C-alpha cells in the first residue's frame, strides 16, 4: 500500500467510496452523495491549505483522508477537522492507519494544535479506530441529525497535534510545507 497526494483525477474513485457510506449509514449526514465533478470541486477547495491523501493498493484507490476547516471564524485557525473513508471490503487492512499517520504528521508540521474527528453515530468501528489512533472523545451532541429514518448523535474526538502557546504563529498552508521539503 502506498499513500500519495490526491489529485482531482481521483475524484471518481473517491466519490464512489464515499457514496457507499452516504447511501447506507448515518456516518455522514449528507443525504445525496456528491458526483465525481462535485467531489473534484471539494478537493480543489480543500487543497493548498489542507492535505488530502489517498491510499492505493496494487494501483487501486482503497481509501482517502483529508483535513479541512473546523469553523469559519479566525480564532479557530489553529484547529482543523479530519475525514477518512476506506472502501467497503478493504477495512481492517491497515489503510486507515497509514492514511491517518501521514495526515496527522503533516498537520503537526503545518502548526495546527488540534485535529477534530466528528463522527455520525452509532459508528463503533470508527470510534475504536480513532481511539487507537490517539484521539480522545470530548463531546457528544445527542439526536442532532435525522437520516435513514432515525435520529443520530455526533461525537467529537480530538487529537492533540502541538502544544498550545499564547504566541502561536498561524498554521502554514499545505503547499508551504511541500515547498519547505523541496528546498
């Protein structure tokens, strides 16, 4: 398995992976999965500031993970949200661990202090996975989303990336990390 940067040409494969979860579970609160074109737009919107990676196994994309803005206000700029999806039938092979290890390492280098995973629940597998990766459960918002005929909670899990200081510089954008590594 290899981890590499996602490219908009991957949007079709990624949207198919995501569609399975949108259509069958309340893990995502979207009712309709985005098309490949819509997924490509989302990728373009995210890239530059935040990392977006795919996992390939024998040339097939089997998962993806990325970070994005946690909230709109400037005071949240040191915090990001993570998302991860592994293709149905390909879980429990280590792809998620590899994706998150890579993603969290980059977020730390960028200077973020916390990464939040916000899980639509019930989602026992993802909760266990995030705990194994070092995330801590910090909040539950009960019955906040209605999907697939019932109400669902969301749970906030946090991963501490860097120590908090009063003189924190603004996080670097992802493309700035790539430039520094190439120098």
